[in-house]
C-alpha cells in the first residue's frame, strides 16, 4: 500500500470535518455576503495603500481576482517605492499572475532597496520561492528581520531547517524580532509550538504583541486562546482588532465567530472592516472538500485497448497557476516503436481534476514522436517567458533525434521545430530531462547508439545551447560503461559549480560522472548513490532546502532481465550533494505493478511527480502531488 502521509494540515482537516458534522457549513447569507464584498471593493478603491492591498487579498480569496488585477498592474507600472511595489506584486500573484514573483525576487536581492524585508514577507504570503537560491541567501545574511521573513517563506515551502531557525528566534534579544515569531508560526507551525508560545506569552508585556501570541495559539488549535481571540475582536486597540480578524479567516467556523465578524463590518477603522469582510467570505466556503487532500494521486492517463500505453510525461506550472501535464499517447500498440503522438491536459486546482485532452505534437515520425520535456527557457523569469517542448522523432532503429518547439503563449501554441541533435544515430532523451545552468546554458543529456536493434550499446553526453535553445552543438566528451553502456542520463548542477551526470547501467548501480566545463566534457564514471536495477533514475534539487532528491526503483535482483523489478518506486534526500542519502520512502510498492520514467518538479510547497504504472501488459500514467515537508518526516 502507498505510504500514509499525515501532517498537521491533515489533522486540522479532520478536526474541521468533526466540527462541521455538528454545526454544518457557515453560510453567510446573501445580505452579509453582499456587505462583505461591498466592503472589500470600497477598501480596494481607498487611497490608504495597505488597506487597499488587504482588500485586494480578500477579493482574490473570494474569487473576484478580475476586480483587482488590471488596476494593480497599472499601479505597479507607475509605483517607485519598493515597499509599495512589493504589495502590488504580491497581490498580482494572488490574483493569478505568477510572473510578478520575479519582481519580488528582484527587490529581495537589491541591496539599495527599502523593500527587501517586504519582498521576503510577500514571498512567504504567496508561497513562492523560485529556485530558492535567493531566499536561502537572504536567510543566511545578518539583518534579522529579512532573515526571519526569508526563513518563513522557505519553511512554508517545506524546509525543516528554516522552521527550526524560526523557532530558535523565540529567544532573540530583540523584542521586535521575537514578536514576529508567533505570526509566522501560526501559519507554518504545529501543535508542538503551543507550549513554547504559551511560555513566551506569559512574559510578554506589550498588549499588541501578546495579541499575536493569542492569534497564533488560536490558529494552532488552543481553545482558550480562541476564546481570547473572540474578545480581541472587540478590543479598544484597532490594531488588535485587525490582527484578530485576519487570524479569524483561518479558524474553524462557528456562530459566535461569525457574529463577531459581522459586527466589525460597521467598525470605524477601514482595515478592521476589510479583514472582517475577508474572514466572513472565507469562512462561508470553509466546508471540507476534496481540495483539502494532502496526498493527491490521480491516474490522469488510463490505458485502454485503443491506447494501451501512456508514458514519459512532463509537468509545468503555468503563469496563472494551472498545471500543464504532457505525455506520450501510444496508438494501437504499446511497444517503443508503436505509433504515438504527444498530448496534454491542464489542471486549475493543483492536480485534483484535469481538463480535456488536446494535441501538442502530431506524429511526424515514421514510427512516432515521444518522450516530452516541458521547460521554461529563461531562468531569470520565474513564471513567464518562452516555454520549450522537447521531444523525440523516431524514424527507425538508426534514426532517433531530439527536436524543440517554443511557445510564447503559455503552451497554447508552439513554433517551428528546431533540431537539437545533429548527428547520425539513435539519440535517447528521457522525458523531463532538460537542465538549465545559472549561466543560462541549456543542457540536453542524451544516450546514443548507432543502431538500437543491432549494436544496442550506449554512450552518454550533452548537446547544449547558449542562446535560449535556437542553436545547439554536441559536447566534446562522453561517458561509457560495460555491457549496454551508459544509458538514459540525467544532469544537475552541484553546489561547487560542477555538473553531475547520472546514468542507467546494467551494473547494479547508478553511475555518475562530473563536468567542470558546464557539460562539455566528463570525468571517468564511478558508482554513485544507492543500488539500482537497469531503470532510469530522476535527480533534482529541492528549492526550499537546496538538498538533492532522488527517485528510483529501490530493488536489485541479478536474476531479473532488468536486474530487478521496477517496484517499489522510492524517494530519498541528500543534504551533502549525494554523498549520503536518507532512509528511502516508497511512493509506490505494489508487487504486481511496475513504475518508471518519472517526471519531477516543484510548485509552491509541493513536489509534483508523474510516472508510468505498468500492469497486465498495459501502461497508464499517474500524477502525484505531495508536500515537500513530507520528504523530511520520519519514516514509520
């Protein structure tokens, strides 16, 4: 059976389900709903900057993003203050345009900017960290406020090191720094934080700071703190009311809470009214639904008689937050040489439901097109700019080549094919395998043989492009090994600036080689990582931690024709660049199924995978989404 994924979030969902079983969904009624929306719209039109941003947040939460996005973009185009630019960019991201994450990361690293702390805070609020490099650097610098906010963003996206750092700041000598900790922990902490927060609250003399401890404890499930929060909703201090109302949006709904918030719609302070309206609209729709799943697994592409194989997929988060999931669709047969094309589906809810099938690449090969990779081609732009679709065109056992088509419209259409491989031979590029270095260089790792049926011995190397994929050339060196050779390579940049290539082998191990010249030439390959059968392995870097993560078949059996069955499908992390690995966790372990050809990417606080599922001669492809934090939870 699949490994259970339990977390604080799941426990909160269960508690909410129990509450709603007795009380039912908290319906606001048309009058209250209309008043809340009117309050947010009036607040958004206000000349008070931060309340207008809070109103924009509320409108987006209530699914009225269209009311704010165009106006926010116009304001950002003319805004010069970086703190205000952070607020505008943040709310544009919340309204559904992730391209503005780039603005926030730019401000974060601008040493002349007055908005660096605001940038880190905004990235925390929208759960966006890019590749994590800039936020990990910000967490390591000397400014405690920026460091703490950067840690908050990283912790929200799964970093246990960042979460431990935040908890440590409970003892910081600066009371202003200490006061930020409960606000962060109420959003990323768990029940283990309740006792330490109680202890801190007992020594806090500032009433407003004490209120932050109350808010944190209430959100983490402390019932006495919830009662105190209800009292704080009517406190004399308007800031106390603002913070309590903000927290209320994250609490389990009940009649008392709703009544207190409705009363605040008439408050004298604009920001109090805005926060109350936001909370009411959120609580109205807080009934438990399937969207609360922690472990999301969907067989998006199910094998049938007409299409007995769907395999080799790739997933890309789009600018609007949707997921584009491309895969090879085989037609009539399931062999590698069967006719096939490349199709895709899109999800707007994190992979729980998927839209209609659409064709991305028709079959232009004498046999097929297959093995797709979707990639952003400009790493300086987090969620916009050109998308590359790499794929194989298979004509014969001696003619298999890689092509690239580029989309300028978020994958709705793709341009003229660009040849990547320019040599004779059978070039294998696994799905989801293109890597971009910090220099912008694109690496296309391939294994090649002159004849797949006769020679069937592979050596691996890279083609690379330094102009965004328009022109490519082959590297000078390659990697070779005994038996069938070095197959199905994956490449990744290491912390020391070198590039690591791992390859599939028939030697009972993954092997690896290094390049010190950005993928042009390679060292002699050596055994690397855990034992592995003759099956592809996937290696990536986790944005929030900088650790490596490996997905492979943790099963070696020399008597098997692939040196081991392709089950279980396991995952492990390394904190030392692959020198050692955590205890493996099984993603799948049904002995009657096989799992391989994984894709892996990261989106907000989650890892997104796809892999084929082979059973009874047919191959389907499954989507899987798990919290990054799950990788670091102790194996039972």
